[in-house]
C-alpha cells in the first residue's frame, strides 16, 4: 500500500465531510427562505445532509461493483451511530431522551431495521425493495412535517437562528446558498469516488475483505458528521439533540441510503453471506437495545454509554479475529455469547423492571 493510496483515502474523506457541511448549510437556509419550519429542517434536511456521505459512498460503490462496501457502509454506520456516537456522548454527560423518541422514532428505527433484515435474507436488496424502503422515508417525512406544523412558534424560530444564523434575505444570499449546495454536491461526488478507490486499495493491500473495510473504516469515516454534531451538542448541554441525531441518521441510512443505492444499482445490492449471518443481526440487536436503555428514566447514564462503547470495541475485535482467522476467535465468541451478552440482557431487564415499579409507586402516591 503506497502513500498515494492513503492520501487519496484521507482527501476523499475530507471532501465528504466538508461537502456535507456545505450542503446542510446551503439547503437549510434555502428551506428557511421559503418558509419551511426549523423543526422540519432539522429532522429532514440536516439528518439527510449528515447521511449524505454514506449515500455518496454507497451509490459510488454499487455502481463500480464494490457491493460489499456499499452494504457494509450502511450496516456499519448504523452500528457505529448507536454504540460509538451515543456512547461517547453519554460519557461526556448523561443524555436526555425525549419521550417522542421512545414512542415514535426508536420504534420506527427498529421497524425499518427488521424490514431491511427481511429484505436481505435472499442475499440481495432489489430495486423493488429499495422503492419500498424509500416510500417509507416519504411517509415518515410527511408525518414529521404534519407534526411540526403544530409546534412552530417563536422559540423554535429563535432556535433556528442560533443554529444556522439569520435567514437569507435578498437575491445575493439566495444565490450564495445555491452555490453552497452545488459545491457541496460536487465535493461529495469527488470525495466518494476517491474514498472508495482508496478503501478498495487498502483492503487489497492488508488482505482483508471489502466488507470488513466497509463495516469499519468507511462506515466510521462517513459517520464523522454525526460524530461532530452529537459530541458538540453533548458538550453544549443540548443532550436531546445528541440522541435524536444518531437515531434520525439511522432511519435515513436505511430508508434513503440503502433504498436509493438499491434503486440505482443495476442488479440491486448484493449482500455478503458473512454480513447476513452476523453484522445485520448486530445492527438489529443494537436498534432493539435502544428501547430498554432509553426507557429507563428517559436518560442514558454514563455506565450505559460505557457499555455501548465497550460493545463496539468487542465488535471490532470480533471482525479482526474473523478476518485473520485467529485461533482466539472461538474462545472470544464463547465468552461473548455465554457470559457478556446474557449478563447485559439480565442487567437491562432488571433495570427496566425497577423503572416500572418506581413509576407505579410514584403513580400510587399521587392524589
């Protein structure tokens, strides 16, 4: 692996991150100029913008025949978003979980994760299945828009001003924001091509599969916009944004990135048997685990954040041991399956039961 390959990969990643930022800024201000509410902007344009690196990389990979990178990027990003982004954010400060997130968005994330898992059973995400997933995105976005119409108020408008700056006024500012969107899209296209080429070269040089590269390096790299958004939100004390950003990005990854990639790819997205047998189920398990963790007091404590990060480290260790066929793989797998995972399930079950009892006692004492 030569230095040029690494430079190509790093520059491609940088172009993706900067391009996503320019796209979000320009599109958000243009939407505000035509009267779209800040809440809808945050739940749609910003969520889609932070997922745009995944979309660019997955489509580029599918079109050039690197299906393992395309699929692994989506699955790996969803695992990374929950275990690393929420985990690190919770380590910074215990996170607040909005009730709407537990009642609506997390069940939606679990539902689309189940749907994607079912679609992957025949080792291919077809164009029709991509259309079905994308139709789900349209329904979800329309529902958010209808809900937001009831919540538009002065406070929300002020929140937009704090997040994105003043609304664009005049033709010059509109043209400027159109230019930001155009430049951002160009950077995403170029950056995705260089990142994919670099990732394929790295995989071949170090002797691991493109699936592993997609699940790890590529997925972590394309998730950097979500990392930055959530960690900054946690540091600033905007603890609900840190959680909502990760969950929203996971929904968009499946309903837009996976869907559109499946539609654009000539023969759909091929799913590697290794991904179907392990990584897809890890993604689903991580999504389901959010419900009991988020439900307990509608907060994520530091120990739960540490647990999330620990599981991601264990996931990486498993991928490395499996890729190298290391002798320690069977022992590591047995420890995780027989001790660590059952202990975690028992702990979460006891915590949820304790929370139920605490709420019942509180309800009984109220007049």
